[in-house]
């Protein structure tokens, strides 16, 4: 993983947008650079920007959220951080940003945005904030903690780790390497072992609480049930015999009652048959009449048909007389309508020519209307352009006056700045301020030696400068009042100049904006003025054309009115032509009125033509309808004459058929009925006839069923009497049955109690077996956790933590020795098994002597600490190659020799292709490292960057 480019905006003291490109020279060839600047200038902000872009948090502030953002520069509305890095699978761009509402410095913080994309293709890989960190960890191979240990190395921390005691070293190692989880694992193993033991004890207590029967008790319950079942079977057989005898007595009693009821029913049926005798005779006569009814119905039908034909003949005679009376008026109507239709056809050609002339008048009138409407639109357009031109002229004049005001203000502001400068350049004022500040610092330094000056003795050598005279010892040095006043005046004057320049830039921007606005308005006014003149000329030309068209239209209207008066209208057709004549008179009346914008006297020619065609069609239809009615009346007279002849023929035929049918009906009545009246009196309504027939059948069926049921009941009674099942009566049998049932119930209750006891025993036995299995299973689980507890478990977590830290520390020492060998062949770190976290140094230059790390010099401590830091970086990166290292602090306490050794060591690391950044405020680094990025403080708590690859984005 290698950092290629860093971009950020408005972070801490670094206001604005900045970019540092680590891909070009001299980073590619030298690989090591120094990030220098005074304390508090903002050097560590660059490391914060890297962490913020990748993980959304910083080592110093933690995660940046909507509710808390202390890294955004004050009085700004947005900030961002972006890193381009080479990771697993390519080059990626990771971007983090946060804004305030409307990007206003006083707006509320919004939710941060975080995304990662492929830097070569620009394809977005993830934009959900909670998922971006996962993608970053996948591409870099490091989470935030490992990134801090592998890429950002704090030397002060490892120097403290080097000389700490075992307890402190354990806590620091746990914090640095992340081995706190081993303490938690040890404590969780201890707690889980305790919980498993408690669960085992609870299961054992539950097992002891299960109660079972003894084997002899089980056998006694089983024997009692067997004996009670035998007694139960004997009683049940006895009960069955008694119940059968009781049932036999009940059956005989029921049969005797049934025989008595059936005998009574037979007597009732006999009386009902005697009462039905008169109705039965009526039914016989009605049935004989029903057999003659078809012949009588045929006779009645013939009589009805003869009567209907006679009525039809009379109606036809009346219709023929009425039709003869209507035939003459229909003939007259037909001849009148034929005459009207022929007259309308005669005037059709002249009327069509007159309508053509009206169409030409309408065309001329439509052209006149279009010309008039166009003139109205042109007049409105000219009025709008005139109004617009006037407004644009006023606006341009206002903009011109405003431009002159801004120019005057700019001249006044320039004069004000010249007055403040007093004939000097701005940099001369700044140079004077710096000189005064140095003089003030010198006086403050002189004043800080006041205590040492009090110890000087006249005539003795000064330990600082070697002088024998000590004038300041006799009189204390005081800062001149003129210096303070001049410095305050210069600072105030520079502030006034800065404010004046800001005001001047603001006025210049406003003056440019107004100048552009004036140019636009002036151009629009000229264009609008030209368009106004064109509209006025078009309107005048259209008014001339309108007067010429009006004269031609009046002449054509007069000619058309004259032609209409020459058309002859027959008197017979005036009634049917009344709607058409009314529309023509209305149209001609409009031509006599003056033309206005609301009344255009168009004649609806198409409507008149349609009315004329409709009138012709109406006249033709009326003529055709009259002809049809006349012809239909003639045909109707002929049809009625034919129908009269047919009805006379039918009447002769019906007389013969009626005579024959009356003879056949008389033969059917002979022997049964005296005449037709007796026949009609014997007939019964269908409902009465059906009721009598149904009643006759019911009485016969009921008598038959009664005889059958009575014989069956008597036969079954004889069969039951022959069985002779008992000699006891029903009361004695009932008493014996109740006694046997009580004995059976007592035995059944005893059997149920014994069976319940055995079932409960089986349930408890099954529960005991199931509980025993859970106890054995829990015993195995507890023994496993107990074995694990003996290895790593403890209440305070030290057992497993010390073991894991020993392994981690041993691996750390091995990694550190690999780095230490690359630096020097003198030292090796030693890790003793007896003291897991104790650390010693083997000095090969002193015959392999084992030395304590507390006896190392400053330079030696730095080399060993740096080796430990690089070793931890190697452990944190695991299989990921880390090609960017940033060392923050650790150089301020080194002497010249130690600093030389440290820089030489880092130069050797640079040979492995790593980009190494040293962050420090030590001035000596400026002479040792050629490539430098300077963080330069500015006025107002701001800083700026200067160095290779650094640029401000405007």
C-alpha cells in the first residue's frame, strides 16, 4: 500500500484547497522527505487528512459525525480529504467530505459523504458510508488501527515502551498490538466454565427429585389389576343376562299396545268409508262426463269459430266503406305535392348561381377581416415594443449612473490606500513590522536573563559573554516605549491596508458586474428601438390595404342584392321556402350595417345550400309519400273485397261441420244423460274432481295398510311369548341390574387408580432416563470447559493474555531484529523465556555483552525504538506490502550523532522503495534532508504549504 496523492480543503489551519503529489520528482528518486514547520503550524493535519479520507476518522479526534466536526477550518462552510493510493488490485481514489447547510459558515453540519472509486477508470466502487470502510480495508489490507501501526509510526510511544516495566509494558503492548481480546477470551472462558458447572449442579439436583416405585410395588399393582379384570368379566356376563330379560318384557308390552292401537284405527277407517259413499256416487257421474268431454269441446270450438267469422265479415264490410271514402283526398294531396316539387326543381339553377356570388362576397369579407386582425396585432406589437424600448432606456440610464458611482468610489478608495501607504510600498511596511517584532523578541530575551544578571559580580567574568563590565546588572533593561508604540502603529496600519484592499477588490468586482449589465441593457435598447420602427411601418401599410378592400367589398355586396331581386319565387312554394327566405333577408340586412370589429356580416352559404337541398329533399319525399299512400289505399280496397269472399266461403263450410258434430254428441249422451243440460250438471271442477279421487284412494290405501300392520304385530307377539326368558317381573329385574352395575363401577374405579399409578411410574422413569442423559451430556461439556480453563482461563484474564503477549512479543522482537540488522551490526534484541516481557540488548562491539535497555544512550534508544516500530509495522501489515511510512515526532531530543545515525538508517529504508515522511520541527533536519515540505504560518491563524508537489487549487 502506497500513498500517491493527497488532496484536502479547509482542515484546521490549512485554509483553501491543497494538493500534494508524491508520484513525481524528487519523491520518486529520493523517497525521503521532511515535513517541517513551527509547533502548531499544522504538520500533523496532513496525517489527519490521510486518515479522514480513508477511514472517516483521525487519531486525535476519532470519527467525524454530523454532530461533531472539530477539524473543519473555522468560518468555512465545507471541508474534504482525498487520497489516491496503490493497493491490492490497482490504484484507487478515496474521498471524504462534509458540508454545512448551504455551505454557509453558520449553517448546520450535514451528514458526511464517503466514497471510493477506481482511479484509472473513474468507476464508483462504493458510496454508502458504512460500507466504504469495508472496501478500503479490502483494498489496503488494513483497518484503522493497523493503518496507524503500519503507516503512522509514533517514536515517542516506542521509547516509552522500551524502558517501561513489565506491567506497564503489558498494558502498552496490549494497546499497540491489539491483544486485549486475549484477556477478554480468558475471562469469558472462566465465566463460561462457572456457568457450565452451575448448570450441571442444577441438573443433578433435578435428577435427585425424580420419585420412582419399588419393583414389589409395581408387581402388586399389576396383580391387583389382573384379579379385578376377572371379577369384572363375570359381573358383565351377569348384567348382560339381566338386561336381555328386561328388554324381552319391554318388547311384549310394546306389541300389545301396538295391536290395540291398530284395532282402533280399523274401526275409524270403516266409519270414514261409509261417510264418503254420496261423494263416491258424484265422482262416478263426473268420471263418465269426463269421457264425453272431448266430443263436446269440439262442438263448442266449431260454434265459436262460426261466430268469429260472422263478426269478421261485418268488420270487413265496414273497413271497405271507410277506405272508399279516404281514396279521393289522397289523390288530391298527391297531385298538389307533385306540382310543388316540379316548381322547386325549376328555380334550382338560378338560386345556385346567386349562392356562388354570395360565396365570392364571403371570400372578400374574409380577406378584409384577416387584414384588419393583422393590423390589430401589428398595432399591439408596436405598442409593446414602444413600452419595452422606453423601459430599457430607463434601465440603461440607471445602470450608467450606478457605474459612474462605483468608479468614483474606486477612485476614492485608491486615494485612501495611497494615503495609508504614505508614499511607501506594502512590503516595506511588512518588513518594518518583522524588524520591530525581532527587536521586541530580543528585548524579551534580554529581560528573561534578569535573574542571571542579578548574580553577576563586578570585576568577575560573565559566563555568557566573558565581559568584566556588567551595565545591565546595575540597571535593569526595559523595553523602549517607542518600540511598542511603533509596532502597534505599524500593525494597525497593515490591518487598515488589508481591509482597504479587500474593500477595493469588492468595489472592483461590483463595478465590473454593473458595467456588463449596462452593456447588455444598452444593446437590448438599440435592438428594441429598431423593432419598434419596423412595427410602425407595417401597421401604416396594412391600414392602406384595408381601405382599398372595404371599397371593393361594398361594390360586390350591391351587385349581389340586385341579382337576388331578379329571382322568381312561385306562390305555391313560398310556404316551404319560408326558413330559407328568412336567412337570406337576415344576411342582406347585415350588408346595410357598417363594419365593426364585433360584427362581420358573413352569409352562411353552406348552411343555405344545405337548407335548399333539405327543402328539395323534403318536397320530393312528401311527393313520394303521397304517391305511396294513394297506391296503398287502392290496394287496401282490393284486399278487403277478396277477404269478404273468403269469409263467405268459410261460413258455408262451418254450418255443415257443426251439424255433423251435434249428431255425434247426441249419440254419446244416449243411455247416460237425458240432454246437454244434464251432462253439464254432472261435470265437476277439476280441483273438486281431483280431491274426491285422492280421498277415495287414501281411504283404500289406509285400510290395506292397517290390516297388514295388525297381522304383523299379532305374529311377532306370539313369537316373543314362545321365548320365555324369565319368570320375574320388570321391577325385580331393575333392582338386580342396579346392584350389578354398582359392583362393576367399583371394580372399574379400582382398576383406573392402579393403572394411573403404573402410568405415573412409567412417566417418571422416562423423565429420570432423559434427565440422566442431560446430566451426562452436561458433564462432558463441563469437563471440556474445565480442561480449557486450566489452560487459559482466569478471572482477571492474565493467564491467556500473558501467554498471547509472550508469543506476540517474541514475534515483535524477531521482526525488530530483522530491521535492526539492516541498520547496524552492533545490536541485537534479546527476549528471555524466564521473563516473558523483559527486553535486553546484545552489544556485539563489547564482546556480546547483554545490556539493559535502560543503559542505552539517546541515539541507541532511538535506533532500537525505530527497529521496534518498523517491526510492529511489519506485523500490522501482515501480507500487505507497506511502501509509505510517516514518522511523527521523536527527533527533537536527539543529539547530532544520534540524529545522523537515525537519518542514515532511514536512508537505508528508502532504498527498499518506500516513501518515508519525517514530521518534525527540528531545524537540523533542514540541512540533512533535501526534499522538504514547509508548513508556513500566516496571519490570522492560517498556514500554507510550500514544497515539491505542493500546489494550491483555486
